[in-house]
């Protein structure tokens, strides 16, 4: 009788110890689940900001997330280990209490406990307080990763071996623009959700796009360039500089392709003023004036230079003006520092600008009358459209690319969910179009 009572007491003691062990294991499982979510959901930018303010926890969290594969491997290993152990103990306990029916009951009870207390609850908290949770768990997780690193390394070796058998390389590096793409996506999402203004979005995305865009996309084409013939009479050169809307003008000699200098209006006027004040017969002396004496040396850049590189080069050289050439050295156009800045902050206008493009206006028929030289990027910005700019820079170029011909006035095309009607054309140049969304 005493033996039976002792056995019952021992069994009760073992059952309670098993219950306590299961609860402890569920707590550890919740810790691993919350830690995984916190460290993966935490913003590295915010963690970096906290680390700069002296937070050692944020600094440890940053170091942990540098090798996400090792981190996730260690956390998942620990999480699965405690979950399997907790399920095994629960099955053993329920078998003793309910016999063969204990397996089903243990499965249902442990599924509910793990789902609520070891998965949903800690992960929800980690999402709501990701940076705070990441700093709190960084120290214990650092220890766990250090202890389990040999096992994790072996698991990674096995996984990579299996992936290689099916033609997947696990050693491929993430694309170089992943961080930039993530930032751009966040800005676009913020605009959709109403947290980022349209102008702010355009400025931020414009700055991010400088590395992906080339000089030829925004340069002023040579057909629209205003240049000075160095062989012209000095008074004609002076008059052209004074009446021009531009401060800097390319100077060519014998052939428009032969750019020999760039005249700055201020330098020209200083030189003319010096001549006029220094000679008794100023007008006669002005006839001997040579614009090449005050012209700056021309600065040429390849058309494939990225806008980011060109911006840095402008700042380094302390100049604002460059001539664009193709791979054969032929003149293609010109680019200024203002052109690049306008890609970030939008159009910059002053009292001398006469060709600035105004926002397109819709007519009664629902058409937008667009200048053919308007860039696709500017049109997309102005009207919130998404016309592709991979194959052409201007609206006219897009129509010619899609039509595979130079259209006649009145011809109509439909592509990319838009209707394009040729409104005006000069020789082979499309100067105006009517565009309507279909």
C-alpha cells in the first residue's frame, strides 16, 4: 500500500516537473521566435542611429544582422530544438495520463500553446517594437550564435551542397543596388500611403536615380544648341552674347563640330570694357578684338557618363558646363550643372529662360498637347504616368521607336495604353503630339 502511494506521489512529482519543463521550453521558444522577427524586422538605419548615440545593444544587433544566414540558422536551430523537445515531453505526459488518446490530445494542446504563446504573441510584440526588442535580445542571441556556430556551419554546408545539385548557387551575392531599391520602394510606398508628398518623392527618387542615368538622357541636343562662329565680326559676337538667354556659349571655328572654346558672357564683357576704356579710338580697337583670347578651354565628356559621376566631376573641376561627345568624338550636345540639379529638384527658371516647358494641359477632347522634345521622365513626373524610357529619352523618340518609322502629321498610334496623334512635324522631327490615356 505504501509502495503504491509512493509511486503515485513520484508520478505526480514527475508530471509536475514535466509541465514546468514544457512551460520553460515554450518561454525559450517564444524568445527565439521574437528574436528572429525583431532582428530581421528592425531597421538597420534606426539601429545605426541608436548605435551612434551610444547604444551597445543596437551595435550588437547591427553586427548580428551583417551575417543574416548565420543568424537565422542559429535561431531556427535553437527554436526547433526546444519546440521538438517540448512536444516530446507533452506526448510522454499525456500518454501517461490518458493512454493512447494522449497522442492526439498532446498534438492539439501543443499546437495551440506553440501557436499562441511561442509564435504569434512574441512575433507581434517584436514587429511593434522591433528596434527595442532587437537591442534587448542582442546579447543572448550573440551568445547563442557563438555556441551554435559549428553546427550551423555544418548545416549550411549540407544545404549548399543540396542546392548545388539542383543548379542553385547559394553563394551569389545580392545585387549591388538592393539597398537603393529598398529605399526607393519605401519612398514610393510612403507616397502611396500619404506619408510622403509628391514633390518630396520626386526629389528623393531623382537623387537616387543619378547613378542609373546617363548624360545623353538629359543633355541639350546639338540641334538645339546656340553656338558662336569664331570667324564672325567681334561686334556680331558681342551682340550674340548680349542677346542670348545663356551665359556660356560654345565657340566653333571653320566647322560647327570643331569647338575651340567656351565664351562666358562675364569674361567677354570684362574684356570689352577693358578695350573700350584703354584705347582712345575704342571702336577701332574693338574691331581687332579676338573672342578666342577670353574663351575657356572646352571640356568634353562621353555621352555614357552617369549623372552621378558627372555631378562629382563638375564639383571637382568647379565648372558648370560640358560638351557631350559620342564614342567617335562627334559632338552630340551639351550638359550643365543646372541640368543635373533639375533632375533632383525639378525645373529651375529665371527671368532669362524662354523655353521652359510648362505643365501639360488637357483640352476638351481629353488630349494633352505635348512638345515632341519633352523627355518621357518629365512627362511622367508632371502627369503621374508610367511611360517606359528604356528605349527613348523623348516623347517623339518613343513614338518613332514604337512605330518603327517617322510618322506623318495626323497619323495615330496606340501603345502602352495611350493614344498618340502626330500634331506637327518639321522635316524629320516630330515637334508636337496629342496624347490621350486609353
